[in-house]
């Protein structure tokens, strides 16, 4: 490898002259510079910057921490930063925090190990001034904060005057008679977003117009979250105008408005944006504040360079780009005064839909306007809790006075009784118009088919999954202690025995977390899966293939013993715990493990954040014997609008609708949603949901002939009755199993 000495020898100059040329420390003539450059190229010489840094005790590395690269604002900002450093000896080290404090701290620690000489940051830790003071300010390492102030830290800060921008936009709307205006912003912890909220409120105060705090909607800075929040808003309310604090938020808002059938002039969307040369085609919103973001980035970099040049004498600066530097495109004057709402003719047709009271259904309802606009059919949805829904279906079917529901949402075990009693309409002929290959392999036989006929379409796919506190499972001290006690690595359990061993460890031998698990046993629907999953793992069944009771078996005994052991290591409130509460126990850090259906983990944003920072992991359940839960939509046999009802079922299966539903936190049975790259990037656990399907099976009772139907609800009640007695220590395990077996046989004789 060539050295600086070799370059000097070939160029016929001193080593000092070569050093002056390379480091720009002293002028070198053009003739000598040409000789040195020729020698460098001939010898393929490169500077040893590490040695240079050690010798000078200065670093050429600059740290840049941005929230993400999905937001075009940050791309523009980075371009501006790069433009200032392009002709310097400094190297940019760029990292993404995803607005997660733990990741930001880890990045900072790695930067400090690299001995960076300065930092440009959009921080997600506005209250951590002492952390940055200890690691930077007190050591004369300069920082430039962009947009988000770290409160109390004496460092350079640069931002736009978001208060004035949002105030100007909102004032124009108020002046033109708009009142029902909504602001979509990021978290108010960040100064740039709080300033937007301040400008929004001040405009209302200046016009002496009252407003509700509900008119300010917070997002997590993603277009997906903005889309979801807009869908939720439009499900109950139609705003007159929307102001967004970034183009990424506006993108989600506009997508929701577009798919729900709102035209560009119906609900104006104003946003804080960036400067682009192609304003006519780039600006998709009604009005965009064209902010010079590249200039902001370049100015931030120049501030840092100035401080690096004079670290002891250069005072920190606070620079706010005033409104005069920011244009509106198109001009605000293009927004006309508020027009009275147009009278929209109401659809003549209406569909009555009966659905389960679950967060996924509530979010799905936000998409119904798409169907209504497309088909000119009004939807009327009735929401019923799980334990009341089956009886409500029967009640409506038997009524001679109540208007029949057209579409019924049913649990998988209900398919047989509802189809056999002709409560659900046979839709076999209509199913020929749907590509059945779009669904997960063979799922129609669980969700739709009875006696080789179709009675519904899959709506929500829900296999049991195993979730665990990854940060605890990978903690070196906990791993060492667990291995010392059990001679086995701490890992996601492969068997139920290992599951109980880990639950015991966290409950009784570790102070890291209160309990190993939570068990939902508040009512039959949440308790029954706990024992059925264990029975499947040990090869047990309730009925054999001929329909006879085979409950009293060694496999059932193993399942019961395993279950009772689990209760010893569970949070003690299991008699009052529900599927929802055990998820909250897990997310709140009270339990180390959770076996549940994905539909109960409704906060997908929080789950994604937890999985990114490594605090939550997901895996196949122990024993790989998950129960397949799920819901379908069928047509009531008493409906007078069966053709319209089937149009609704077909619409629900369309890939865009399935993608939107997945984006909102639903789990469809449409295969393409689990292979969509963007959805998998957002929700990395989707691939596991897809892979789990091959192991998952529902609990479905056998048919006893055409008119003698075993109700899975009745079976659950019989099994849980003795299970509760066992949990209350009123009977022993063998007695509980024997009595359950006897009660099941008695039940079969009655039907």
C-alpha cells in the first residue's frame, strides 16, 4: 500500500508539501499540485484518516440522526446537510431513530464510540437535556437541533415558524366561514408539532370562535396512521377542512378521503410541505406551504461547521425561518368561501348487517362508505358482544315482526348449526363469481362450507400466536440463571412443559417481571380455548370421528394437569380476566408471555414499536397446535336483498379493501395481504400469521345428522362448568374430566 512518503518521492517534493496539499493547510502552486495529484492517482494512494485522527486528536466524523426516510421532508433536509459538507474533510454518519428513544440512545452511544466531532439531530427525547449535556455540551461537542428542541439544552436550534404558518392557514379558513376544521399533527411532545397546535388554537382565539380539543388529532407521523385516523374520523363526522403538519400526514389523509369518495373540493386539505421544482404536479393537497427545507438543512450544517471551527468562542444560535421565506402554493386565495353542503339523494336500497363488537369491526365500519359510494346502497350495522351475538341471530331469524338482517357475522363453530337450520342462505351458485384462490389454502372448508355447499365468506382470520418479552428472554443475567436452574437455554418454548417451566421461572425466581403469564377465565368463550389448545397439543379430542365422546383420555389428563400448573404461575385474577385484559397485562409489562389471537392485540402501532426495539417477540405457540379462530359473513335466509348482500361479500374480498382492512389492524383471509411487501414492512409479524395457518385448526363439533346438531356453545359450557370447579378446587382433575365426559354423553342423548 502506497504511503505519503511514496507520493512525495514520485512527485519530487517534500512530505510536508504533500501534507499541505492533502489537508489544505498551506497554499501549493498549481504546477506542484498537478505533480502530487498525478502521483496519487498512479500509486492509488488514499489517506489513512484513522491515523490522521489519532495524530491530531480530532475526528472527521459527523453524526446525523433523523426519524425516518419515509418522510420526504427528512430527505430534503439531508440533501441540504450534505450540500454544506460536500467540499469539506468531514464524513456524514447517518442513522434512523424511528422516533424510538431506546434506538436514539443506542445510535448516540455508537456515535460516541466512533468519536464524532459533532451532531445534527431531530430528537425524539425532548426532555433528555441532561443526557445530551453530559455526553456533548459538557465535553464541547457541538449539537445542532432541528425542528425539535431538547428543552433546557444550550445548543444550536433551527426550525421553521410553524406557529405563523398554521395560524395563517387556519385564519384564512375561518375568514372564509370554515368552522369545523381539524388539525392532524404529530405528538405534541415535539416543539415543531406543539407550535402547529399553538398556531391552530391562536387563530380560533383571534376570531373569538370556540373549538374543541377533539379537533386536534395526533398521529405518529406515518401516512398509515394518518390514514387510519382519517377513516375513524370520517366514520362519525365530516369535517369542513383539514390542516396537516407534514406532507407524509397529508398523504394518509388524502388517501382516506379519496377512497371514501370525497372530491378534492369537498374537504380542502392544507399542509406544511417542502420546496420542489415541479410544484404543479407534486402538490397533491389543496394548498401546501412551500418551505425551503434544503436551505434549513444547509444552514444547520453551516452552524455546526462554524462551531467546530471555533468551539470555545462561537455562541449557540436559535434560528427561526420566518414566514416571509415561505410561499403558499397554490395561494390561499384559491380556497373559496365555504359553500352550503349539497343535498345528496339518499340510496333507495339498504342493507342491515349484524356484526361482532370488536375493535376490528369498528375500524372496518370506516370503510363502508366505499361500498356505499360504489353500489349506491346504504349500510346499517348493528354491533353485538360475542356472548350475545349467536342468540341475537336466532332471535332475528325467529321473529315475525322484526325486519330481518341481510348479512350475519358468525363464529367458525356456528357455521354448522346456522347452515343446517337454513338460517344462513346457500350461496354456492353465487360463489362461482369469486376467485376462490385468493383465500388462504383450504380455509373455505372451515369458514364457509357445510355439506359441500357454501354459506359464507371468510372475514377475519385469527390463529393463536405466542408473544413474549424478547428483552427479558435475551437478558444475559436472566438467561444464565435460567440455564443454571434448568440446564436449558431461555427461548420461546417448544412444548407446554417448557412453557410452564419458563412461567414458573419468571413468577417465582425473577424480579424482572411480576408474573409469567395471564390466563383469561372470565367466561366460557375465553376459557375454553385455553384447554382445547392444550388438548390438541397432547393429541386429545372431545369427540372421535364417529361423533362419540372420547373426552376421558390420558391426553385430556395431560392437558388438564398442564393447565392447572399454568394457573399457579399466572396473575391471580384469572377468574376475572378476559382476552382483552390479559393482552393489556402483557403490554403493560406485568407478564412475560402471552398466548392469544391477533385480533385482541389492537394497537398495531404499539406492537410494531415494541417489536422494532426488541422488547416484544412473536413465535409459534408451544406444541404448534394453535386453534384457528375467525369469523365469516353470510347472508340471512330471510333477507329480501340477497343479491345486494352478496355484492357486499364480493366487495369485502377485493384486494384493495383487504389491504386497507389489514392496514387498520384487521386480519383477513386473503393471501395477498400476507405477501404484500409494504404491509410486511409495517407489520413484520404478518408473515408469522401466514405461516401459522398450516398448523392451525378450529374446534368444530361433529354433526349428528341433518337435524341433530351439536352446538359448540353448549359443548364449551359443559367443559367449562367442571373446569371452573377444578380451578376453585372443588373437584380434583380426574373427577372433573370424568364428570365432563358424563355430561357430554348426556347432552348427546338429548339431541
